[in-house]
């Protein structure tokens, strides 16, 4: 039997009572430890023993939803994918709040993954601080959440790697590979924006798709979607005095009616992003309440984010700003197709 994760912590909404052990679920593989299964007639089994929350069993038995915050990707795992994930679980030990993970220096996570397992009127959510350090949250029905940090005992968690392999066809290029491909071209684009060099910018834009301007992190498509300009339109846009609809302001919902120059100053280059202190490749750095859907709109694309963290203590970090450039590849050339501005939204 593969070793399973055991979290020795109380589960919200669950109370342990002495009694006979419950039989293994019929859906579990032979030899696998199991949490109690529903009894005949559809009745719920007794609560999970809070001294032995076994992640492998939860993955096998309960509906499991995987989320990638950076991409806005969220979907349920199939039974076969759940079994594969459960088989990849390594032995783990609980660690106190604030304690470091074993194994020394940790490498950064390529993707911000979370798993949510729903069963017995509550749910468990698992996420990773680092490849070998996770957190587990238990949410009982009508009960407050309980955080249970823990750390995998191996240098690499097999579960994290298994999920990456499962989601592989749906994920964009890893950040390091994306940076190698697009760093120079993205630099040319952000410098063209800084210099208001529209001819240089137009030369980077996709010749037929143009470039879409999105005022916030959620990209709107379709007839009522975000405004798109072609390479031929860009050089003339700066001096065009025509007022256009670019979307709606967050909070008030009022229409964003501006000239291109007005939109550019407010929703494109409102910071000197060419000198941004943080740059991310296929990774969202600025996090607010807006759903991120860039990967669904631009499948196979590369995102480059130029990010200014919040600086004014009055706003507690919420005065951050980000400019995201999206590139897609065609016939060996990576073209600029999206310019997304983002900030804290309500």
C-alpha cells in the first residue's frame, strides 16, 4: 500500500466518538485505507475521524475539483484522474504555523494549484506554499474554517507533479520557458508603449487579429467585447479625437468613454511599466477580485506581466498596478494580440 497523508488536526464540524471501525469503501482499491462510506439507503456515514484525515482516500472517494488561480482554470477530476492523484500522495507530517518545510531551500511553484474535495456535508481544500509544503483547510457545513498547515517529507511532492501531468495539455508553457522565448520581444513592446512609438508597436501586432485592449483582468470578447485595433489603425489612434466605448468602470459600472489617448493614459501606461520592479511570465502577479481568463481567450499564448506592488500604507497594498502583454505564435513569429491593464477591483 502506498503511504498516505495523515493530518493530525481537528476537522471543522466533525466530532470523534469511540466505536467500532467502519468497513472500507467498496470503491477503494484492495488494501487501501478508507474513510467511512455512505451506508445503505443513502444515509451519510459517521463523521471522518479528526485524528486521521487521509488525503489519498478523500481523493479516491469524493468529487475533486482542481483550480489554477494564475490561469482561471477550474474543473473536476475524472475517477481515473482521482486515482492517479491518490496514488501519487507521499507520506506527510503536520508542521506548526510558520514553521519551515523540510528539505532546505524550496523551488518556486510553476503554478498556483488547489484541490477541493467535497464530502459529508463539508469540504477540504489543499494548496501548496512550495513543492514540498502544503496547507489544508477543512470547512464543515455551518462551521468556521480550520487551517492545518503541513509539509511533505520528500523533496518533491508526487501529488503536485501528478496534477501538473494531468493538466499538462491545458496549461501554457512553464514560466522559465516562456521567458526564454518572449522576453526580448516583450521588452520591445513595453518600450514602444513607453515611447509612444506606434509604428514600432504596430510592427509587433498580429497582422490580421490586431491587438485587444482590456481595461481590467477579465478579457471581454464578442461584439460587445473589448476594443481591438489593427496595426494600420494604431499609428493614427493617438491623434484621433473620436471618443470610443472601452468597457465599464469597476464599481460604478459607468461606461468608459475616452479617446485612445485618454484610455492609454488611464488604462495602459498609467505607470512606467518599462521600469516595473517585478516581471512575470505566464504568471499572474497582481491579484484582486477579478476573474482571470486570459488563457481561455488566448490559448497557447504567452503572458508577460509588468507589475508595481502597492506602496501607499493607507491602502494596505491594494494600490498595485499591472500591465499584461499577450503574445501568440503563428508561422514561427510571436505576435502581440492583447494589452491588459489590471488593478485592485471591488
